C-alpha cells in the first residue's frame, strides 16, 4: 500500500486534505516558517556590519564565514534527517574529531594518497553510523543513550590512539580547504542552483493548481525565487570579488540539495516525516521503521567522515579533543531552523539558515574581539526561544 501521500507532512508535500483553505494554509506554513529566519539573519548581518565598521560583509570575511559554517551546515542537514523521524545524535563532535584523526593517520602516518584517505575516512564514519543503527533500529536502545555512549567512548578512543597529542595530516589533504571553484564555474553553479530552486517552486505551485488549491503565483513562486535570486546574486558578487566558491562550501551546497530533495520529493523522505509524526501509525501503514532508521544513521555516518575530512584540512591538524560541543551547535542550528525535537517537522533549508545565523554571530563577535562566552550566552538564549516557539506551535506549552 502506497502511503507516500496519505502520510505526508506539510514539509514533504501536500496532505490529502479537503480542497481549499486548510490545504493551502499547510502549503504556506512551511514557507512562512523560513521567512522570519531570513529576516532575522538580514537584521543580524546589518547590525554586525555596522558594529564591525564594514568588515563583516567584505568579500574576504564572507568567504571565511562560508568556510566556518561548512561543517556545522553539513552536519545540520544530516541532523534534520535523524531528528525528523524522532531520533537524535549526540556523538557529532567526537565522531567528527575521530574521523579527522583517521584521515591524519591514513595520509601522514601510513602515507596513503588523497583518494584512499578519503575512502578510508568515509568508511570509518559509515561504520560508526551502522553501529548506531544496530543499537537504535535493531536492538531498540534509545538514540539518546546510544549516541551519548559514543560521545564518551569514541572521544576516549581518539585520546588513547593519539596519546592525547595532535596529529598532522599529509599536505595532500589541504586541497579540500584550499581549493576553490573558479569565478566562472562559481557563477554557473549559483545560477544553476537558482534556476533549479525556481523550477521546484513552480512545480509545487503547479501541483497546487492541479489539486484545485487557489495559490498566488507571486507569493508561491515569485517571492521565494526573487529572494533566493538576491542571495545568489550577492554570492556571485562575493565569489567574483575574492577567490570563487571554496570547496567546502561547494560540498555543503551539494549535501543540502541532496538531503532537501530526499526529504521533500521522495517516498523515503515522506516516510521519515510519517514516522516522526506517529511511529505506531507508520508501522501499521506498512512502513519499515527499522530500515528507515538504519538508512538515516548510515547517511549520518558518511557525514561524520566528510566533516572530518573538512576539519583536518581546515585546521591542518587532527586534535583528538577537537569540536567539543559541536553536537550542541548542530542540534541548536536544526532547532533554530524549525526542526522539532519531538520529530515530524523540519527542513534542511531551515537548518542551514540556523547554522549560518549561529556562525554569523560567532564570526561577528570575533571581529569585535568579544570573548567566546558572549557567543555561548547568545546561542543559548536563541535556542531556548526557538524551542519555546516550537512547543507553542505544537500546543505543548501552557
């Protein structure tokens, strides 16, 4: 029995509700959730531009910012896929640091080439993801406990195998952070992304028209495509003004595009929302919850390895204690972007915006030479507010 439409949440596609206002409202709800995030981000950028004397929005700093946000954004995209069906991953900081250690060992200690190191590192991350899937999906241990255990154990393993010392990678791995797409290719990529986004918005609007839903073309296609076009234009100017799109950013763009398409336009993604919305009902509908959980943790494992490669290239080292607290930043980015801790709700675009907002605050405070404690205070307050808004939206706060 095909449940791809009967169980689809607002984030994935339109639910088979009666024609008219309710269904149109559900379509609009997903878009409107992102608009406040965009407005808040623009206001924050304007304030930081003023406070830093014009340094924040310089081409050089925006390029540096994009490199800083890469790890958080790629993991936030994976975290959405984990959180939508109702799971959570607390092991991110430890597993990414361990992946970086593996990359450093493979490329320097064992003298392996670039691609063998990449394959081994991704394989290591995948192995951890499958280990989590075994315990969560098949042995029915709560994901909170499983990933918390990994947080502690894997961090300890990294300290043991490195002797608590920082390891340097081979020079060949630095290409991941040093390389950039040429200006021409950067422009082509950004224009292609904008065209693809506009086409998807038009496709969704056309589906509403075919279903008999009255939806404004300007509000559903023109406004989102125009706003995204402005962002793409700004990115083109930035890329042309400095050194093109950094390789980590190109990787993140590909991950965001892939995970967004999977969640919004595939049966697998719709099933994840159904599981998060009501796991028992999803099982009764014939959805294999164990298989879906296994896949999301396996995909998360690949992102461990990929983030580890970006980290070791960016730092030119692999400290076993690196990225402490990363898991909290990633989860905060996802929640700030609209992903629910209770499952069943969330978008990759929102999580990416959340990651960009957090890293923008950190970058701006760094330019102003403010202590890192202020960043922690700010992120904590923003996270608390985001969770409160989510609970109010679900009717869970009195």
